[in-house]
C-alpha cells in the first residue's frame, strides 16, 4: 500500500518556531512501523518558513513580507531536511529531498518527471521528503499550501491513502476551539460545498492552511481514487491506523466513485485559471447533462486575458463555476467570435472553445 502523509507547520514547529521533537519522533516511529508492515510512505512537510523565522529571531505573528519569507524558507529548509534525515536515519530509513514548484504541476513534462522521480525513490526504499520550493516561489507562481500539494502527489504516485496530519483530531461539526459541543465527524462520503464551509478558515499563525484546505485537498484525492484520513499529528497512531482503516481515529473521507484520469486532475487542480467565460443555460445543459463540448455561441461573457491552451473557468448563468478546462481560443479571439454571433443563432457553425476531453466538470 502507498501512503502519502502530510504534516503542517503547526505540528512541525512550536509557538516559538522551534522543532517539535516529540511530534516528529512519533511520526518517524510510525513511518518505521508501517514500512515494516510492507507499506511505502512519501512525506509532504511544511515548516521551512516557520523554522527560518525562528532562526532569524522573529516571534509572534507570521510576517507578510514575501522576500523575507523566501529568505526564511531557504534558511529553514536546511534544518528541516537535516532533522528528518537524522531522525529517520536513526531508525534505519533513508530520506530524499524533493522541492516542488508550481511549474512541476503546470508543465506536463515536468509533472511526469516529478512522478518518475518520486516513484523511483519509493521503489528504492527511500522516503521522499516533499515541500514546496518557497525560497523561489512568490504569490504569482506558488501553489499555496502543502495540503493541495499532498493531494496532487497522492494522485501522482497512485497512493491508496492520503493522511493529513493537523493540530486537531479531525473534522468537527463546528470549530472545537470555539464551541464545546462540537463533535468529531468520523466518516464523510462526499465533499460538498456545505462541508467546505463547515471546515472554517485559516489555522494557526505558523501555517498557511487550515481545515478548509484539508477538506479541499481530500476532494482532489477522492477524485484521484484516494481515501483521506484527517487526524491529529500529536496522536501516536494516526499514521499506523491508516492502512488498517481504524474507525474513530480522525475523519475518513471516502474515495469518489467518479475517478478522474491524471490529465483531467492536472487541468482541474494544478493549472492556474487565466480567466473565465460565462455561459448561458443552454450551454450549461449541453456540457453538464449531455457531455458536449463548449461552443462560442453559448458564451455570454469573457473575463480576463488568456491565450489559447490556457486553463480557464466556465461559469454558469448565476456566476458559479461549473467546469474548468483548456481553451482552444484566446480571450481576444473569443471576443471576436462573440461579436460575430447573430441574434438567435443556434451555433450550427459555432467555433469550438473547449473540447470535452479538455474539460472537467466541477459542479452540476
């Protein structure tokens, strides 16, 4: 069985931006145990920025200066990988470092290269230690959170289970830090908009994510055919319970019956949206109900500036995103097509904007 385990900054570090040795020792002990049982583990970890800030003597709220955060990442990443390497090495496990950037998921060739490298490390019995390359990524090109990266990696390597470790015991009916009557949700069959809303907002000041990012990561994983367990990083059994699918340990989110091929997952979740088109009710019915491609005649509005082959959102008449895909036309070409659209045209000779093979439905 292949496991992808993700641990966040709030678990890797304490409130003073120092290594949480007890938690990391527990994680490494559990990795040793599941590997001894014949399973393979890839570890996606945050914490480089937090550690770097600690080494720079910064305390309290996380700064917003992007260049400072990049420098902190470069400083902290050295300590982060050295810590994991030493702790795993003490248990007879070799570790390899993988730093990913947005282009590794945006460019198909780099995407396949990343897959090959991580898979080969697993084949060699090495635990890949994966993080975003925050030292060179800025707001324009960064993936944004390691929960999403972990879900993409899970799909990349064909994982069976994605384990998202957090500072809570799982997903609750309300924020347990604010409501005493909040109860743990042990099983989720489908990630809905209501569930994402229930998850709340950002977590601690040391991290960039929160429970919402974990729920959305679980959605990506579900469509990859991967189960997700959201559980406490401080628990001594969160990882070892995963292959056994132990009930009552965290929140289990089921894999979806609607499994997407890797290319469509890449389009839907790895590529940034360059713009959007807003379609009429007829076009929405055609792509959502009949599985049709999107034609220019059904488009009422074009937003953003994008080129042909860029990923764009497809929004319904109410503005809600219903699909995402690769546009065959640039925004300028599409505007030109719309200007030629005759009143009452049924689109018999309308230009193809998005082929159904390049489109992923995100909503009904």
